């Protein structure tokens, strides 16, 4: 008598693979936009915290140093020269912040 070979189900069918890929793509479509929103939120929070640090250092500078030559244009370089801010903080402050009448605010992009 001849033995009949039966098909064994080892592996995935094409339909199963397509369904898995579809589910993965839907999950990625939901996750990736939320990650970019989170990054923007983190950046704005970090910039606001940095502005607070620079404002505190500026207030300390105004209390302890002679501020007669201090203008809004040279505030960050003066804070760097007197070691109230380090060089990287001076560069970051020059790019992201502005000073108006002794008040540090974020630049509007």
C-alpha cells in the first residue's frame, strides 16, 4: 500500500505575512508622529529652562558687577567674559535668546 504524504503546516502563508506587515505599519503610523511631537515639547521645555538659567545669571551679574557698560547687544558676551556663562552657553544663548531691558526671552523663530 502506498503512503499518502500530507502537507504539514511548517511556516507562514502569504496572507499571514501580509497581515503581520499591515499591523506593524499601522502601529508605526501611530507611534512616529507622537515621537516627533514629544521631541518638540522637550526642546521647548529645555529652551525655557535655559532661559531661566541665563536670567538668573544675568540678575546675579547685575547685583555683583558694574553694569554701566552692559547693553542688550553685549549681554551674553559680558556674562561669558566674567565667567557667569561658559562658552557653549554663550553660543547657545546668542542663537536662541534675546535680552530686552534686562529680561531674557526666547527668540521667535
